């Protein structure tokens, strides 16, 4: 009987603990949902601008001399740069694990001794630091106040690393937001700017001033916008992944509470039955 009562206390404590965790996961889901809506709005506002700017540069590049800018310099690749975009915090399902796995697979295929890494987010920094990869810069603790100046400051360091010829090609690995339930890991070449033009447009377009001047003006702006896109896509994906993960955790906690409550009721019934048997046995013993 004493063992049954002790078991009841353990089950009651477990139910209380799971309910407390459920409150936390439910709150985290609501916070993530609010942040995701704001991040999604900013991301969707930036997408048309980024796409239009890319289209203009795509149309101009075939007609300009690639020696015009160092950012257009296509050279023999002896060393690579990788920008890996993750979050500072976990509790977001496989959000960080997927992008880190994809980045590490690409880097290991090249050979980590040939790769310089820019880590955006604590998860990327901690992952590659533990494995002794060469980290050039890491950027953390800015996501809550994310703005365009973050993209510019991060981009400046990455671009200068390329223009100073420390690396010959720069890749970016990040999560692209598709919808609340789906995020895709993407790997893109940021520098040098190379566009495969399958069908060159024949429609005449007038540019004022000349194409070379426009390219010189637009390309630095384009790179800043690209970096802004990577940050916005990753942040929206992070909040969506966290919202789904916390919703699943809340549902799992509810299922666990049901199972523990059923177990508690069974144990309590067993305790009552045991106590009744003891009373009846005692009464019969007195009568005899």
C-alpha cells in the first residue's frame, strides 16, 4: 500500500511537471507566430525589389566588361568562402541541423583546409568552432533588432574578403521560406556575379546614364540586398520552424498528460482496492 501511494505521488509530480512545460511551449509558439508574421511581411516586401534588381543586372552584365569591377572578376578557384546562416537559439526543430549538415557536406567535399567560413548565428559558430574549421567572422545577437544596416555591415566584410583575393568564390547556405510548414535549404554563389543568359533579350532598352555607370552603381546595392534577403528568409524560416516545433511539443505534452492521468487513476483505484481488502481482512480476523 505504501508503495502504491509513493507511486501516486510520483505520477502526480510528473503530471504537474508536464503541465508546466506545456505552458512554456504554448507561450513560445505564440511568440514565434507573432514574430513570424512580422518577418514574413518584411520578407515579402523585399522579394519583388530583390528580383527586379537581379533581372536588371542579369540583362546588363552580358554587355559590360567584367574588368569593370573586382566583384565581376572570375578567376581560377583556389580557395572558397562559405557564409552559413543559422539562428542564435534552438528549439526550432531541424531548422539549424539541416543547414549545418548541408554546409558541412559541401565544405568537406572541397576540403576544409581550402575554405574560409563566415558564421551568422551562434549555432553555426559553435558547430564549426568545435570542429576546428577556419572561421573568419561570426555575427551573433542581432536577430531581435534585425535591420538593413546589419546586412550592410555583414556584407562589407564578406565582399572585402573577396575583393582582397583571400578567396576566389563565395557561397551562401541558408534556409529559404516557402510556407509555415516548409523551409528549403539553399546554397547560392554570391561572388563573383555570374549569370547564365540562355536567351539574350533583343528588345531595345535605353539606359541613362550608360550601362557601365549603372552596373557600378547597382552591383554594390544588389549585394547588400542579397545579404538582406538571406537574413530575412532565414529569420522567417526560423520563426516558422519554431512555431511548428512548439505546437508539436504542446500536443505531445497534452497526450502525455492524458496517459499519466490514466495511469494515475489506475494506481489510485488499485490503492483503494488494496485498502478495502485490508479493512475486510481485518474485520474478518476480529470476528474469528
